[in-house]
C-alpha cells in the first residue's frame, strides 16, 4: 500500500461529492489523507489499503464486504477501541487506526507450509489429558479478534453512558425510503416522531442510486435516487415534530414497550418509549460460495455502490459482476458511469436476464457482455483479487468439464439478491415464516402492515422489492399509524386509497404475479387473532 495513491473520484457525470473538510488520520502511525464526511474504511480504501483484518481462525486476509456494518471483515482498532466496524465509523482529525495483530500471525508462514488439516491443534492438545488445561491457556492467547488495553486511550472517549428516556408517538427504525415516507405522512398529521438510522445520514439505498427511476408512481418517476432522497430529507427537516438520530442502532426491544438505542461514537444508550413502532430496516446482501470468496476485492454489490456513489472512491480498475438481477445490472452501469471497466456480468440462470431490460440494455450498449449459464469457480490472488476462474454450467447446474476460463480483474462484485433484515423484527415476538419469493424470513402481518399489536413493517425487511414500493408501503404504514393514534383524520381515507391504488399499480407487472400471491399468503385480517 502506498500513501501517495488516491482512489477518489473527482469528476463524475452525475454526482458532486461533498467530502467536507480535509483531515489527517493515521494507519499504524502513517499519516493518510481523509475527509470528515468519509468513513474510516472509505478513507483507508482511497489510500490504497485492501487488507483490513484477518480471519479469526486461519488468519486469512479480509477486506471490507458490505459497507453497512453488517459483517466483521473491516473491524480494526480505532483510537484504542478494538473491533470497530470501520465502514460505519466516521473520520476525525488525528484518528489513530491500527490493524489488529496477534502472536499467532507470526506463526502463519510455518503453519501454511505444514498444511495441517482443520482442528489439528485441538486433537493434538487433548491427549494426554494433563496438558489440556495449560495448552488451552496458551491457545486462548493465540486466538480471538482484538484485545482490550490495560488502560483507556487518552483522551478517554465518552462511552457507555445513558442519555435517559425519550417519549414519542411513533418510533421509526430505518431512514431509507420506507422509513422517511412513513415519517413524512405521519409527521404531516401531527405525530411526534423519532426516526433513527445506523448510518451517518438518512436515505438508505436512495443515496446510492444514480439512475433515473422509470416507475409511473408520481412519488419517484423521472427522478434520480439520490435526488429523491435529498428531497425527502428536506421535507422531513420542515417538520418540527420529527426528530432525526443518525449513527444510532436499535439494539433491543422489551415487553414493557421500550426500545433501547445505542448511539455512535461512544455507544451511549437511549431508551425510547413510543406508542407505535415501524421497523423499516431494509435488507442485507446474500453471497455465493466459491474458492477464495473471502479475499479482499470480493465485495457485495451494495458495498461497491456505497464506496462508489456515496464516498466517491473507485473499488478498482476492472471488475466482474456475479448476478443478472436489477442490483447487479445497476451496479455495472454505475461502474461504467465512473469510468471503471466492467469485464462482464455473469449468472448461473438459464433463463433470460432476471433484471429489467432497460438496465441490461444500458450496459450492453457500452459493450459489456451479459453471460448466463456461467458461474464463478474461484477468485485468484493471495492477498487480494487479481482475476477469477469462470465455468459454463450444464442443465443440472454442474460445471461443464473443460469449460473453465480466466477473466482478469481486480475486484468481484456479488449481486445475487438480498435477505430481509429481520433482526429487530423477531425481538417483538411475531409469527415468522420463511418465504423465498419475498426474500427469506419475514413476519405475518395484517393489511395495515402490523405484525404485532403496536409494531408495523414496511420496505425490504418485509419483502424484497423496489425502492418505489418501499416508499409506498412506508407512506401507507405512516397513514395507518396516524389513524391508530387518532391524528389527522381529515382526508385520511382518500390518502390511504391513493397510496393503495399506487401500490397496486406498482405491482401491476406480470413479473409481480408470484410476489403478490406470496404477500397475500402472509397477510391476515387481524394480526392479534393470529398471535393469540
């Protein structure tokens, strides 16, 4: 890694990157250029760092993957605090970052040459029994991730304090399109609202979208995603009864109707007592199994979008996309917009491209091949990706013998779909079902989006769909909450009908037939009867 390189994008055909004030941060004592509106991971990546950590057991190199704080690949020591997810930690002047090293790292070259099978050390250290306890004490020093310091870093950060209790009519967890639209509709009817998001800004997926929405729905048609997000944020800022908390996570729900929040930096806690709750936490990315799929340079599609369109940092010079759904196709186009070469878009599907034709056509016009009946076998490279091995598939999805070929690239982008983020949902003790058509594990809900007596759901955490669908569901949920709170009754029924018609129109495509049937399967008349 060189401190003279800069992977930032300074000219983009669509985006202007507001990075804020320039800062200096330190990686293992070396100064690096950063900006106040960058995450630590984005700044380090812009300076050429690709290996952020090592795996716990085999000390394999790890780069970041998701860029939304869902995985642990980017965890480093920041200002003396171990295991900080650098993809969501914001840069500050003079910040000191260290890669977490252990005595076991010194043994890696020897252990690699020995090629011991998994768990060899466990078998060797259990016999004779007399050596078991001392051996385990030694092994404890060679394992784990991160280490606590004997003293706090100076100046010691403000941590683990309580900021008391906040009362609200309506707590919204998730500041993406669903959460923001719910806040707008309920807020305009006078509800006292707290909306939180674990990122440094509201917007969710919208802040990553540079393409123009082509939906007929009036709320989004003809607008680029990031512009739409900015409009919604501006609209929320005009509502004095709506409080926004960013860099804040909901970490617990308790039966006496309290949600516990944790705020970064410092992890101060806030207890929220609300009358109604909306979970709009979105989704996280699926991955696929292949050789070396943990190498730095293998990223989730959303991680690449975040790096590219939020922070203006190039993920590499030449990429391979895995998947032919809308996400993979859109990310391919975003890469092309930024002047990055796309070697190809590959998917194991035997049918036509699964995404919208308009997205596929855009990248094909730029000469990017879209190849079905192919999958990735292995990522090449020792400490980072320098190519991939692809293979053709038989009709039973087995590899065609002799069909393997190499594609040169320096990053791989996985865009094979999303899983609903149901972590918080399940704490409310709803009835959960696994529905593949909707993306995975989701709660049973009623026609007003309630999945428990006082909790509602909207957006991708309830069913994987489009951003416009999430907005419509969020708007409806906000209206139903306002109705339940007895607020803004005038014109409420007409507005609910307007949203319902728009949602039906949005799902009017022949491609949505299975989706609509799946939603009907998990929708009941009265959620309380189901739970009882």
